[in-house]
C-alpha cells in the first residue's frame, strides 16, 4: 500500500459535510484497510493516514503475497480494491506456491490476489505496467484470460511515462468489476500535452476529459472500444492500439531526468530524517 495515498484520498472524498455520527464512525473504523511489507513504508502509511484524519488506521505490517489464495473466505473479501503494486520485483518459489497462476513477477501476483479478495460485484482499480497487456509468457496470458472471464474489465486507462514516480516504465490503470465476464473494453489514451515528472505531476484537469467520457464510454480521438469477442482467444492480447492515429512519444531531456533523480533522493533523505526524530 506504500504511503497509503489511495486510502487518504478516498477518505477525503467520502468525508462529506452532514455525515451522521454512525456514518463517520464507520468511515473511521471499518472502511479502509491496508497491508504493507516494508517497515519504513508501513510507518509512513500510518502517519499519513493519521495526519489526514483517520484516527485508528487498519494497517497490517505483513507480506500480502504470503497468504494462500485457497485460504481466503468470504469474510476476507472487500468491496473495492485500489492499488499500485511494485513493479519489477521477483518472488521466491515458496511464495509462488500460494497462487494458481505461478509467476515470479510481483505485480502480476498482486493482481491475482486482488481479483481473489474482491466480493462478487466488487470493483478494482489497479495500476500495472503496460507490458502486462501484451506479454506472451504463459503466466501473463493465463492471468489476462482469468481477468476477462471472471471480471468485467470495462476500462483501460493508458498513462504516459512519468505518471507514477519511480515506476520506470509506462503504466496502465485497469478498472474492472468482479462477477461477470468482459464483453467490451473501453480504452483511453491519456495525453496531458507535456512531459510528466516530479516537478510536473499529473493533476485533476489532465483527467477531466477521461472522467467525462468514461461515464458513457464515448469514442473520441483518444478513446475507443474493443469487443471482447474480437480478442485473440489464444493470446488474449490487450495491447493499446488507438485506431484513430499513432501515438507520439514525448522523450524527456537528460537534464530533466537527472533533476528528478536528485529531487527524489532529497525527498527520501528528508523522510528518513523526519522518522528518525520520532524514534
């Protein structure tokens, strides 16, 4: 769960004026849950949630992937899962044994876990590297097949490079609902018209068109729909291929990249310093 950004933003969104006492208590105590493996991120997540007004964070210090999917029961499931799992990590063979579809790719194991812990009718919003849509290894193909057959993957948001700091790769956001198979997928190719980075992050205005068009899954120069029946049933390839024109890649300059690395290093040093003062 990293720094619990998704949970904090969700709390702020749901904290509307006029909430009844019982509704506020439910929001505080039985709405938001998270798990984090790394000790530093675990502490930061709790601090972040408390600072945003969540008085008693339901955060567990554990490795989510060590849970055997076969042991998950209905009481362990959730209505909504939002996550940005780590990219590029590799898991040990004993951890992979907990999953029907076995792979060393950490992000793919997390996606498999998220699908499992959703209730029927539950909704997921998962950030994952865009190569997941087209990888040809057996695990990737099997996972895409499972996603399409057990969930309604209704939206794929294709993000430009630099959207998620530290990812190092281009990403997509998968929006799906568990319980019904996919019949049609709506793609949106996000293009804010500028290079994104630490000092120039994505903002609400950049996503305004996506939010508006997604309400009706409307076609536009940046959006289109694909019938699930037209997807190759051997590879289940979901590659982002805009039929309205080619994608122009915007490359950042070397100095922009170096400045971003320096900014990230400075931020990490500041966070560590702040935490040391609390110990």
